[in-house]
């Protein structure tokens, strides 16, 4: 069964410097139907104005993944990490016992557009840690590229939860395939463009809840970019 969560049903706040959409209940947005899905807790689509950003703030007991679509995001944290995240780069931060960090648009002239994802860890009280890796466009074009997993296989970032997170850039007329085990669940997030998921249309900002589907076919309708979560 595939259930579409439409983009215009998400929580939306325009703060001037920040234009944000919440797929799940977050901050001022509350929808009891969408408190998360399985171990997936947050998917926020954020656009931040030039020179602006989130001041230093704290997190605990959460796996946080940042996936940049356009622009560049400056990260600083109290573990001593400082980096710039650009399209094709994936950042994983284990908040564990507590971490403080800031996120700023690295540009004074261009906005930054990114997805921030929170996943519940399999263990609380972990040692905070940080990881960042790059995945070229060629690695993601018309194929599902594993970008996060529990064991870091295939060069993915390592996350403390039994998930597989895949990214793909699908050209018009192309398709990607994925097999789901009977005990697993799927969540598709369309970051850009539109796709057909098993012949159901899923547009930019839409999500698809996938339950009891053994084989997935994701076909590009125009140039599209997606994230696919394979969840316990």
C-alpha cells in the first residue's frame, strides 16, 4: 500500500529569513497523524536567506542528517567541528548525551536550500559524534545511492539505527528499482521534480508511505531528486 502525503499538507512557516516546511510535527506545527514514521522523526525542508541561520542550540539522543540541495551551509559545533556542506555532501551528527551546534548560510548573496532529517537512535546516551561525506552526481544519477546505513557499507555515513537511506537523481524517462523485505517499511521524499512510484504520482515536497510493497519502481517525470528510507 502506498499513501501520499501531499506537500501542501505540511506545516509551513515563513519567518522572512527562514522559509520552512515540516513533514512531521515540529516546533509550532502539530498534527497527531504525523508525529513521525517508524524511527523517522523529522523531515524539514528549509530555505535560509544569505548571511542568516540558526544560532547555537542543543540536541540530545537524535541522529541528525543534513542533505543540501542548493547553496552552502556552514556548520560549527562544540565537538570542534567546523565545515561547509554543499550539494552532494551528507552530514551525520549523533547528538547522544548532548551536542551544541550552529548552522548558517555560508553565502552573503545566495540562499541555501536543504533537508534536515532526524532519526531516533537505537541506543540512548551515545557519545556525540560527527561525520560528513560527499556523493557525486554521477553516483546518484539514475541509481539509488546508499548515503546512510547502520554499518556504513558502500561508503555511506554510519547512523545508529537499522535504516538504509538512499539518494537518487532521476533523469526524464529513467527509473530506479528497490526491493523491500516483508518486515520493512518505506518512506519516499521528493526533494525536487516529480516521480511515479509504482505508477502513483509523487511531486516536489510530497512524501509516500510504503507498507507491504515488495518491489518499488520509481520513474522520473522530468529531472527529479529523491530520498528513499528503508526502515525497520
